[in-house]
């Protein structure tokens, strides 16, 4: 029984079919822009994280700094400014990788105004990454998803597996309203605990995962992203045809 558990948990290097993230190419959730949120503090820190992603087969990085009214008052100006600083630092080091920026919008009292005023930071064809409070479900989640869709935005909920108040039926309902789901790859390793891991696995088993990404803030996340490649659940997702990261190329 013990050996079965071990086998299910982690597979040995000799049986690994996928050794990197080349099949998805795009990481679309990270905090690698320098100095504007709780991610990389300096361009040098950004470069360490970006090099790690490149080593793991990522060819395009879409940085998504927090936009939170109470903590990180970012906007297009601060985000594009930090992107320019990062691009200059990458050029100075002769590092060739595609880097773009959008945001991870927090569903707070200012988010609805940003939606209605067309001030969301988007990636690809009007995709919008947003996160929910961890303490409880905002009552206007579904109406605001519908509003985003009506305005031509394509919402993506960041790390649905991390909101303990959301269950399988909620995920299905959110998707039925036209919102895609982005699971943090490292959730599948147990990085955020066993309950989050279990929910991420449930999302994967039910074919509800549209994107996986690193949500990288620091080197511990980078190390976990590398280790994630040894997990069958991650391997299976990478081998499935369900992931849509490529549409953001
Ligand atoms: Fe994030």
C-alpha cells in the first residue's frame, strides 16, 4: 500500500515523459516585474526568475502584477513602466525572451469600475486575469463575469483551487458563465497544502483547467515549478489537449 501511494504521488525520472513546459510555451501568471508588487523586488531578481522559467521551456512570459486598491495601486502607467525597466535589463544581459504585461486584478470594490470604464489590463485577445478574496465569495461574481463578457472581455479566474469556499459545482457554474480557469501548476505539488492540491486535482480530473501557470513571486516558486514536472497530475495536464496557454502566444 505504501509503495502504491508513493507511485501515485511521484513518478521516477525513468518514467517521465514530459521534462519541461515546452508544450504550453506561455506562462501567463507571474510577478516578475521589478518593484511594483510582492514579486521580484529588483530587475536582477526578475532576471533570476525569468532564467529559471526559460530553463523549464517557457518561451513567453506574461507578467501579471497585482492591482489591489488597498495594497498595490498599480495601473497601466506603473505596469508598463516596470515592463520597460525589465526589458532594458534583459537586453543589457543579452537575454532573449518575449516578455509582456497584463495584471492580476483583485475583485475588490474598485474592480467593477475598472470593468465598466474599460480600464482592465488585458493579455492576448482581451483576456483578463482576476483573483477573488480568500475569505469569501463576492455576491456579484457571476453578474460581473457576465458584464465582462458583454463588454467583450474574456475573464480568467486565477487559482480557483485556492478559494476554499468554491466547490465543483461552483467551478462548473463559473465556467458556464464564460469564465476560464487558471490553476497554479505548483498547487498540484501540495505547495499550498493538501486541500488545495486535492481541489486542483479535482479540477484537472474533471477537465476544467484551461491554463496552468507559475504565479511566480520568488525562487521557492521557481523550485516548486521544476519539481511539479515529476507529478503525474502535471504530466497528464501537459499531455492533454485541454490547456490553452498557446492562444496567448
Ligand atoms: Fe498571482
